C-alpha cells in the first residue's frame, strides 16, 4: 500500500464528507457541516492511496494554545493498519507548528489515543470544551466519551527552553 498523509485541500472536502457521513449517522462522530469543513480545510489532514481517501482528521482551536483532535476517522476495511496513527502524527506536527501546547480529545477509543501518547485526564482540565460543547449537549448527563490530553510543550508563550546545562535561553525573559 502506498499511503500518502498530507494536509487537506479544497478538492478533498467532498470525499471527507462521504467518509464521515456513516460515522456521524451512527453517532460515533460529531456532525460536521460541509461548509464548515471547507472553511476550516487548513486544519484538516487526509490519508490517500491513489485517488482514494482512506482517512481524515482535524484540529479545532479553543485558544492559541489549546486544540482538539476531532473527526479522526479511517475507512472501514482499512482500520488497524496504522492509518489512524499516521494521521494523528501529522495532526500533532501541524499543532506544534502553530504553537499549540495542549492537544485534547474526547473519545470512545481511549486505547488508540494512549497508543498515540495521550493520557487520560479529568474533564475539569478542559473547561473550554465543557463551556462550548458539553454544556449545551443533550447527552451531557450520559456521555460515554473520555477526555484525553497530549501536552506538547510546558513552556509558557514567549519563553524559550533553557538547555539542561543552564546556559543560553532567552536573555530577554524578565526574572
Ligand atoms: C480510531 C481510528 C481513527 C483508529 O485508526 P486505525 O487506523 O484503525 O488505527 P491504527 O491502526 O493506526 O492503530 C494505532 C494503535 O491504536 C490501536 N487501536 C486502534 N483502534 C483501536 C480501538 N478501537 N481499540 C483499541 N485499540 C485501538 C491499535 O491497536 C494500534 O496499536 P498498536 O500499534 O499497539 O497495534 C479508527 O479505528 C476509526 O476510524 N474509528 C471510528 C471513528 C472514531 O471513533 N474516531 C475517533 C474519534 S475521537
């Protein structure tokens, strides 16, 4: 299988919508409107073999430093072959590139996220998610999804890492 994982393009939207459709109908993934996918296509990644879309995933920003992995899905029949992991690796790379420090998911497939380096957390650690999506959700009292988090950087914005030998770093950082 010659798989290509890349940033999504406008021409991928139709195939993304088709891939997500059955998962959304079964309530396994949150609904995504085609126009919303088009408008956020820079935040999506896809896995392609030949001309066939085999998987997709997206980042949803909650602040400059906090994003969610959402709508990560692989075509049935191609699951368990490493495509989900490859998509997650690219999402993490994209998130790092735009300065995201904490990446979370709300999921029923916790083992997959753990394999990708995430850790289980308490929902209180992501109040931004609760306020925006959980509070108005009709399923909030019987939610079967679990919050997970991958910390990409413990640095506060505007600070540079100081090497282990204590030299260097950002000399302009106020003490
Ligand atoms: C979850 C999903 C994206 C994973 O993609 P995938 O291509 O099947 O996963 P991979 O083959 O890359 O698996 C990576 C690792 O996670 C594990 N894993 C994947 N799916 C798992 C599951 N449902 N339960 C337990 N472990 C799972 C694999 O065993 C593998 O571990 P290993 O390297 O130790 O063997 C895919 O199964 C899917 O589309 N599920 C339906 C939609 C969904 O629930 N998405 C998650 C939204 S939060």
